């Protein structure tokens, strides 16, 4: 299997180069409206946002920030194939603007926006991020009627474009080998995920600003395997440090990414380093986890045809993970391409 992955720079909003109905899955984590670390990004997109923030008008700033995102959501829907999934990792914002402190419910605003754009709204995932921080509350210490709870979770919003995805006989074979294990299904298809967040401080000469918002690989690994098959094309319009690119190549999917901050370019390229070793470790981890799990089961009657170990269901008999055999890159002025080949 041969796949071409591409990352475009300075083109975060302009996805006109992508064809209608050409993407099999979208996974992204956009800048969070009303979270201070992203103010500069939204102000660059709209000078009016900068004026409203300076005037301490939180409600108007929030509305315009989401208007910026809505333009990108419209393009995402255009390129997404009917029957395919759209996953957005987003957190709400709690912030004081002027004299007023309040919650800005990003997840609710995006859900309403995409529902109005005729996407099917599916159950969301609550991503709980374990922390040992002692400050579980914010406000007036031990005194009542003056504190508020601290947010320790984000959301993974899940949408589907109307229509039904169809598979040819060859594609049905690929779908069968892309299946996941029974115990993985039971873990992944829950509406609460407990995954430690990825703290990433970037303070080097290649970065224009400090950023600490990369989502963890485990989160993307799950979504890719839940909602796509091997060889599918995954889009991330806010590819950031390249987590989606890395996990797509690791899982035998093609990736198209966009990043308006070109200072992220060296970090995106760096994300593909050591992928041969990391891909093998990831596949081995899944296989060993299954072998450990299956030892706890009795009377398992199915056997996986590729690995020879027992599996719980008939649909697991054909699972096989793609093994990365070659990876090359090519840089141009406006984009980077990563060419991946696999064996089974």
C-alpha cells in the first residue's frame, strides 16, 4: 500500500485546492475561542475581534471568533464524503473580560453551528484529563458563595455527514482487516475517556509563539481506528505540531493538513522522526494488549487468520496492522509531502 500525505502552510482557511467529497474523516483541534493563548490568532483573522477585546466586550469577541471558525467548518463539510465522520476536540473557556467573569461554552456553540449546517450530531466524548494539581477549585478558598469549579475535561464532538458510505468488494476486504479488537471497542466507544493531556511548551527559534495545546496521540489513534479504514484520507485543518500526520502514517491512513503558522513547519517535519520504530511499538502494544486480554477469556472459538491468536468475534478474524516499510519527504514552498509505503 502506498500513501501520499501533504501539509499546506499559510492556507488554514483556503481549502479550495481540495475537491468536493474527497475526504474520509476529519479530526482536528482548533484554536479555542476566548482562551487567551489563542487571542493573537483570532485577532490576526479579524481586526474587529481585536477592537472588541480591547473594549472588553467578551460576548461580541466570542461571537466573532466562532464566525472565523464557521468559515472553515463550511469548507470541511464541502470536502467530507457523505456518510463520513467529523471529530472536533474543543474545550470551553472560563474568563474574565472587564469586570465580568463567565463561561464561554465553545462545545455548545460549535454543536449548534454544525447542526445548522445539516450535519448529524452524534454522542460526544468527554475527555477527562487526570491531574494531580491541588487547586481543584477557583475563587474564595474555603468560603461558600464565592467560588466556582475548575474544568478538568474537554470534549470530542462527533458529527456525521448525511448519506451512507458504500464499499466495493475490494474495499470490504480492506474494511475487514481494519477492524479493531472486541476489548478495544468496549473501551473506545464510551462517552468518557481518561487520557493524560499532552503539555507541550515550545520556546525555540523556529516558533513564533509559545504553544501548549497539542492533543495526545492516543486520542487521535482511537478516532482514526474508530471512524476510518486503512488507506482512507484524513483531514486536519489545524494540524499544529503534526500529531494527526504522525498518527495517520502510523495507522496506514493518508493525511492532509493545513497550518497557518509556518513556524510550526520544523516541528511538523520532526513529528515523522522515528516513525518506523514508533509504528512497530504501537502495533506491538495493541497486539500484546490483546494477547493479555484473551488469556482472561474462556471458550473463545475464533482465530485471527493473520496472527494465529484467539479473538472474541468473527469480525476480528481478519485484523492485520499495516507495517511501515518506507517513508520519504519532499519540501516545496507552500507544502511538505510525505510518501509512505506499507507491507502486511
